C-alpha cells in the first residue's frame, strides 16, 4: 500500500506541474496574440524608424524611445508607445 500512495502522490505532483506549464504556455500565447493585434504598423527601416500601416498603407517615422546594448553586444533601439498605432486610427 505504501508504494501505491507514493505513486499516487507522484502522479498528482506531475499532473499539477503539467497544468501549471500549460497555463503559462496558454498565457504567453494569448499575450503574443494581443501584442500582434495591438500593432497595425510594421517597421520598414529600423535605422530611420520608418513604419507603414498594414491596413491603409500610411507611413510615418517613429519617435525613438531609448537605445541600449543587449547581451550579444548589439545596439537595440526602442520606439515610443504611440509609434505602433496608425495616425489614421486603423485597428484590427
């Protein structure tokens, strides 16, 4: 009987871990979908910040936010929050 209880405990622990990881995976997937839906703009040229709307085709230059160096030594620049929205108000 003792071995059966240990096996049951192990099974319960494994099922809980599987549920936690699947919940995390689903949350990441939903966040990724929300992130893509929020951004109707696509970045055409990273150096100048030229963006184009995927819906109406309007272009504008993004206002750069901050620049930093990542672990690989690459210079990465970010854009301000409003840069990823179309000026004409296009939404998915």
